[in-house]
């Protein structure tokens, strides 16, 4: 049976060109605080390279040569908690429970059995996170792609697209599904912040936002950001000096974008978030964070806030690793220690406005604070909505977004730097 799965066909996955796909998987694992992983069809097992060596990482593959190859590639002296075995998915050779299951390309060979196989493994191993990495249906090899329609309909998930070089056997488009089983267990009936939106188009088959009780959502504090940071590119650096930074209050992205733009002594920062908890945390963090903080002191900052606000919940990342997260993300964004220090020295003295408001529905109240642009000079602004459009289950229509952006553009007197998730509107199929 192993002849059907030739190992050399996947050697390209061991090249640096494939790193993005595995870095993404490792980042998701870290955000969920994963301590143990079972890699089903492990073949390359490369997420391991970006994980702490304290994490248990077990894997099996039907190709007999894989375990010995991985044992040589990841020696026990460097990766003490690894175990590689030969096995078929019908009879997996591991019996323990795991925080995370990884299916890396396995459904390429079982394209019509995605949900039954996944649910069998969920029942056996009781994970809280499942990651599926496979060929995207948009790939040049799309006629081989697995059918994920049932999975997308049945499970709350996040979906990521990864573009690999064309040399990957025509399979250079990959898709990664992040399935948070704890979120699925907590999901309740629809609970929206707005009730006057158009009904969800029943024919729409895209990604579904979670439906948590509002009172629970309003206590969330994002340790890291939900969207990737790769849109904060080098070409953003000092593109223009900001008059205004406007955005939601989640994660560390506000500080990264301020570091990438040229901020002035009179740049005004406006945080506009529907969550009073996020706004309160942002004020607390702004007042207490120091660039020279040790990791232990930074963790204590989170713990102190939690002690004062026991109902809050830190999500999307382990705050005990906040110091490491900041260093890793700054390295990815090419923000040096000196730049980080400079931006914080300037940021502390900037005028900051903290608003508990809906950045979409209440944009008029935000624009009232902003000096309008003129014919002679555009008001330079960066506007970040993160996933605010997604919070309403994609019930906005295309015209709503276009009207919103046009209103902001007119007030500023020209173009502005917009950043945020663009939802697959019900009118855009």
C-alpha cells in the first residue's frame, strides 16, 4: 500500500519555500497553548521546528521509511518528546490523548471521508484543536482536492490559504483549516450584536463566524491578533507620516503598525472597539507596559489585571508567552529593538482616545473627532477594522462596505490606508 504514497514526491516540503505552511500551523498551536500533538500522516512533521521542545509531538505514516527518516532529522537530543511510528489511519499506533491533531495531506487520499475520519479521531484522542492542511480546491490540481464542504458546514472553523511556489507539483495552493473544538462546544444559537441586518443568504457556503453569547464575548481580551501579520510589509514602512491611527484594540498589531508608519509628535491614536473590556485593557496596557520589561514582569502585568477583573478571559494566545510572542512577531516584521524603543517613547506622549463604540455602525462619531482633509492636503490615516465586519455573521452587503469606505475617504480628503478582514458578503458569491 505504501507504493501509493511515494516519499520523494513530497521532498519539496522540506525546503525553505514551504516554511510558510508549517510556520502557520505552529503559530496556531502556540495560540491555543497546545502541549501535545499527534501528526496523522506525518511525512515531514515540520511544524515541530517552530514549537518549544517541551511539547510532545508524535506522528505516524504509512510509508515505512518515514519514522527512521524523522528520527534522524529530529534527534532525540534536540527533540526529546518525539515518537515516530509506521501506521495506517485505519489502525493508528498511538493510544494517548492529545491536545491537537494534525492531518497534513492525508485527505488527499481519502477525499470523500473527511468528516467521518476526523470524527473517529476526535472520539479516540479527545483533542481540543484539529488542523487540516491539504490541497486548496483553487489549486491547478483541484480535481484531486478533498471535499471539505461538509466540514465547513458542520464545524466552526478558520480557513487560511497558503501560496507555495509553482514547483510544488501543480499543488502550490494549500488550505489550512483551524478547528477549535472548545469553541464548537461553546457555540450557541445565533446571538448577534445587530438585529436589523439582512438575513444570511442561504446559498452562501463560506467561512462561518462563531456565535458566542454576547456577555461572554464582551469579556474577551485578545493576546494576539486573529489575522496574519504578513500584510504589515516593508513597503508600509514610513510610507507617510500619520495624522491619525484609527482601529480596534486587539493584540499587539496597533503597536506594530505605528512602528511601521512614520508617526509624528502630534499623531492622534483613536481606539474604537465594541468591547469595553478590550478598551479598558488597552488603557491599562498603555499605562503599564515598558520596553525593558522582563518576560516575568510582562506575565505579571496580565496576572495583575486578571486579579482586578476576574471575569475577563485572555484568548488567542498564551499570555505567559507574551514576551516571546512580541519578540517573534517583531522579528518577522523586521522591527529592531531600537525601533521598538523609539516608537514606545513617542507613543507614550501621543494623544490617545479610547472609545467603546462599533467602528462600523458608529463611524460618524469617530469621524467627528478627525480633522477633515482639504483640497490642499489629505488627512493621512491608517484605519484598521480587524475582523469587525465578520462579527455580524457576514450579514452586511457589499454596498454597506462600499458606503462605509467612501464616507471615510471623503472625510479624509483622499485615500487612506485601510487594513482589515474583508468578509465574503452575502451578495458576493
